[in-house]
C-alpha cells in the first residue's frame, strides 16, 4: 500500500482577502460563522495562554492511518511558505505523528505551523518556537512504526470539522477555526464590523456608560 497525493485545489481567494482575516481573533470568527468552522476545542494550543504563537495560513492535509505516518512525510513536499499542516489522525493518542525533526523542517521552510488531531512528541522543543504554532489533541513519547499509508491534499475531518486543502486556518489561545474560501469571502465584512463594535463597547464601558445602555438592553423585570 502506498500514500496517495491528490492535486491541490485552486482557489480564487486573493492574497488581500486572506490578509484581512489576519487581524480577526478566533472567537470573533467563530461568532460570525456561528460555529460552522470551529474545530474541536479539545485540540489545544501547545503553549499556555499568552505564549501561543498565532496560527494563520492555508491548509495542506495529511490523512494518516496511525501508527503509520506516511501521509505526513509526503505532505511536507507539497507545502509552501505560510501553509499549515493539518494532520488528521482520527484522535489516535498512542502514536505521535510528528515531532522535533519534521516540525523543525517545516519551521525552517517558513511554514506557519501544524494542527494534529492525534498525538505529537518532543513538545519541550516545539514549545520554544515563537515563529511556529502547534496545536494538538494528545502528547505521547511513542513514535510511528511505518510510513506506507494515507493520503495528502484530500478533504479530512479534523475535530468534527470538514477541512479541505486550501481552507484558511486560524488559531490562537482560544482555539481553532477553518474557513473555506467561500466562507472567508462571505464573512470578512461582518467579522471586521464585529471587531469595531467590540471596540465601541469597551470604550463605552471605560467611559462609565452603564452595561444596559452599552448593550442596548431592554429593562429587566424587577420582582
């Protein structure tokens, strides 16, 4: 059995449209798409809050059959600077799909980071990198046992969310969201408006305006 490499899909999403999402927090993105793009919160940032590098880039997918990690190896050569490696390992916790050597290779080629719906290892080293963002479901010391199976650049399920190659992946301390090109184009205006609205709320509260007036609440019923 061999690894299958699919052709990466083309996208008409422009660099300018992608760049507008860079300033959007994951929480706002998830609010705007009503959770449709949210990836399972159990896939967590490797670093504690305040130390996690922001993740931002297009998805390259590796569909693994643990303990085999062949798809990860072949996916490495399909990636371009700024991409995000999305490792779909079915939530497998016993075998790491990637560690310091391959992650370091990705980092050296200026990839944005990786997300593993499975396990990783060598996390002390990975956590030191401020320019490479890592999210994972599990951590384990055990490495893979073969490299003969899987598929690259195929749609995968990551934490309950369908991720297609070329999707825009955003990650921060709060979690992860994956946006198809159509979703990214359709919702960026609303996301920017929500950022402006939250800034308005913050300023109003700081100026002493009441919560009721700030959020335009109807009067509460008093008993």
